[in-house]
């Protein structure tokens, strides 16, 4: 099976700089700012709040998983997570 470059992972396609509009740059800047803020907050928690090592590891894992899921959903590689229910409704 042959896949055309334009049809596979369109969110990761390489685009010439002159074809990128201002509307496409702002969401990318928002993602970068959110990643920086989450990283700094996680570093502050790990550095200045005394916690047991296992709790710190669990916190780090949860934050990384949530950020990865958010990025996958934001780039359209993961569907809407609003339909997921935990427990009885």
C-alpha cells in the first residue's frame, strides 16, 4: 500500500514559510506557551514542595500523560475525549 505524503499525518506536513498565515502561527505559539508553563509549574512543584519520591513520580507521570493526550487531541490525532465516562452516570 502506498501512502501519499500529503495524506499521512497532515498535522506534521512541512509547509513553506511564506504559505503560513498568522492564524496558523498563533495556535502554535499557544501550544508552546502552555508547554513552557506546565513544565515550569512541574519543575517548581518538584523542586520546592517536599514529597515522597513515589508520589512525585506518580505526579510527573500523570502530568506527562495528560499533556500528551492534550497534544494528540489538539493536533487531531486523537478523537474527542468528551464521551469517556468513569463510573455510573
